[in-house]
């Protein structure tokens, strides 16, 4: 049951962002102390008892802790929201957002399920269409296709701002851990550092109408900044699963609009922590009031047109034959509809090319080790459609279920909104659970999955074959995906095993999983859908690091329509369900019954330590660490 203390926190009128609106020169970290410094803070909090199922009267109390708009949340959503709110008793900032802004509402006009470059293409369009302000937060940053797209966008943004006679404020954050982070986790990055070869952001001289400020955040030892999102003009935002580096990953992004933007903006302020120099133009322009007044012509929020079907998007893309938006050769679009058609045009067949070959070409773009297609030909109407229109007729309930960074190498910072929302959804599922994540090995998660199977729930999860095996196999990290699947299968009755569907990621152009060590086809999506209508998407993995240490950001939505389109997009843009199903023992096996190449086996703790250390040494060597 949500305490009276938490109810008061959620129904308060003041937030970090509202106080900053009155005093733009204040530091968000100081505002947090002002608003919540009198509350008890217990980073080692532990909820001793499993949260009970809430009664209708208790659900009504929880409902009053959010600002849901015209569509009211379901009992499943409210149960998960209430369980997440319980964490605020020990630390009001455990969700990295002011309590009155945890529960809100909004729309999802666009979902992207595609390689990293396609997600950053959309973000680069958001940046160049910005008129006053951009807030961009990510984890790992390195010279890459994605980095070049962002740099091109900042240069174009400066040109457009200059033509309007304006300046645009841009705040960027990433995690580049250094010795100074031990003294202060938030380190201001000087131009000399952020223009160096390891980062390669534009020099101030190259963006004369952009005021760029950069901060690096890392809470030693393990408190990684793993959240990835972008807020533009306090009107639109993108929540991403991806880092800024070249890789072979397929990723997921949701573009959201409406009052939920105020929640994301508030999270950005709290994450930044320091004074803003210069101040943010949007500090006194809440999204619930429309965000910054701008002259943009693109219809936003509820003014957006009805969504197109993926088949129609594929037809439009094939007919358009538009040049691709590439680093060094950018092609920006005036609106989201134009972006969708341009991206789909890139996935369409070129002369003499099949649909399968077109998908293969795009999936190889940022992949260092190109691979030919092995999957069957893609039929008409089943083309890979990376940009999926997910607009709904009305706003839907949304909540931020995130977690702060926790650096200590111990597992005490467990009860945070992210973890409690995940567990609550799984514990209260009545029909189905779907998970896609790179790794699934968090210790608190496994018993809840077993209980769901015992209750008769259909459990389907997609993981990446061999994702970071060298790290996950080290004792204490949770184990590899293969080890966890074997554990789950071993404990199942035959009836439970029939409800457990374990699959290893298979690319849209392939017919079998490829071990992540080969850097050819991997998946980095983080998604949970329960009972077909409550979904959680964001940066959090189902692994030890995300559950206990990293700062994460996730959005929980209550919409059967959006969840259905998410699941359809997942299936349409990969061959995991078709070719990735594990054998009865939980291991993926080929037609001859052999595990896939690269399979590490199921070693004991001593063997795991040696294999893990050896694998990590090789990884460092491959990255030039020796």
C-alpha cells in the first residue's frame, strides 16, 4: 500500500523543474536538497515484504498519485505504478524524477526498431528542427556513424539558428569515467576534451549560433550513466536503447509527446545536477502548456495525422526513391512523415536487388564484419519497416520507472522504481509475458518468471546469443543467457515447459542466431509487454548491472494498441520467432543438434572465472587496450 507520505509527495505542487522555472540560475542538485532534503534517504533500502495485490480502494489511492489525462489506467498498470511508488518512502529521488511527475500521459507517434544509425537519423532530424533548446543524454560515446550524424546535425542547427537570428542552447551528457569522477561524479567537459579524437563533437567555432555545454557523469565504481534520451524544445522526446558507437545491434526507440515530456525534462535536470551556463530557454515553458513557443509548422501531439499501416509505409518507401540521410551527406526532412518515407526508401529494393538483399545491405551498414543473407526471401508486405507509426486517437497513461546510479560494488540498491515495476508486472500477469533484452540473468527476476509459469502464464523471451558472455560468465554477474535458460528449463514441469518460449535473436536477413562475439548480428532492445497492454521500454537491461548499479530511464505505458504495434514491429523486423527457438534443453541447436558456433557451455564457478577473465582480456586487446 502506498503510504500517506508518498501520496503527499506525488500530489505536491512543486517539482525540480517548476522551481528552476522561477530561478533559472539555480542548480538542480540544490533544488533537490531544498525540496527533498528533509526526507530520509536510504540508498541501501530493502522492501522486506513482497508487495500485496492492491484492493480497488487502494488502487484508487494510487490512481490519485498520477496525472493521467483523458484515459484512465488499468488495474495492472496501477498495481505496477503503486509498487514502484513504494520506493519513494526511502528516497524520493529513487526514480530520478520529481514525485508529482512520475505518473503522466502522452502519445507515441513513432517507434523505431532498427539498427542504431536509423535511430540517430531520427534524433538528428529532431535536433535540426529545434528552435531554442536540445537536451541529449547517452552512455558510451565514440567516433562512429551515429556520432557523425549528431555532429552534422549540430552544425546544421547552428546554420538554421543563425538564419533566424537566434541562438540554440544544447546540453549533452555521456559517461567517460575518469579520476576526477571519484571526487565529483558530474564533470564539466571543456571544448578541448569534447572536440578531441575520442569524442569529436564540433568545436564552438563550427557552431557559432549554438551554446553547447557538455557534462560527463559516472559514479564510481559501477554507477554508469546508462540512460539514453533526448528532449527538444520541451515538446518532443526520444527514449533510446542505444549507445553512440558503431556496432551490429538492432535497437529500439520511442518518440513521445504531450505532458510526459515534463517528466523527462525533469529527469534531465536532475541528471545534470549542476548550474546551467547559459540557462535553459524552456525553464518556464512546461510541456503541459505546449513547451517553448516556436514557429515550427509540423503538427505535434494530438494534431498529428492518423498512422499509416506498415504495408503502406513499405509501398510509399519503394515508390519514393529518396537519397539516404548519411554522415557527410545529410538529407533532413521537414516532418515525421517525410522521415518515415525516406528511411523506408533506404530499405527498399534497388535495381537488381531482392527484398532480402535490401535488408541485408542496411543491417551491414555499421557492422564491421559484413555477412551475406542466409534467410529466406522476404515476401511482399513483410518488408523490414524500421519506422513504425504508433499514434493513438487519445493520449495514454504513462509513467517513468527509472533508477539512479549506484557505484558501490554491492547489491544493496535494489528496490528502485525500475525493478519494482518490472517485478510487479511479472508477478501480476494473468495471460502473457514478453521480454526482449540483450541479457537476462538478474537474480531477483528468475524466481518471478518461474512463478509466472507455475500460474499458467505464457512466458516468451528473446535474448541475444552470447551477448557479453565474457563478462556475464564471471561469478557474481548472473551467468550467460545459455546458463539461465538451462536453469529455467531444468526446473520446469512438462506443462510449464510448454508455456516457456526461449528464443535467441535472429536478424531479419538470417536463418540462425549468430554469437555476439562475431559482431555481425546482435540485438540491444529492452522491452517488456505484459497481458498485451502494459509495456515498459527504455535503457534498462534484465541483467545484474542494470538492476543494481546503472542509471536507467524507462517509460511504462498502458495501451493495447501501442503494445500490439510494438510486438508486431518486433516480429516483422527480425526472424527470432521463426528461427531462434531454443531446444528442449534451453540451448539453441542447429539441424544436426549442435549448439551455435561460439557457445561457451555451462562451466562451474572456477571455470567461469578463468573463461571470463580470458574473454575480457581478449575484448580489451581487440579494442586496442594493450
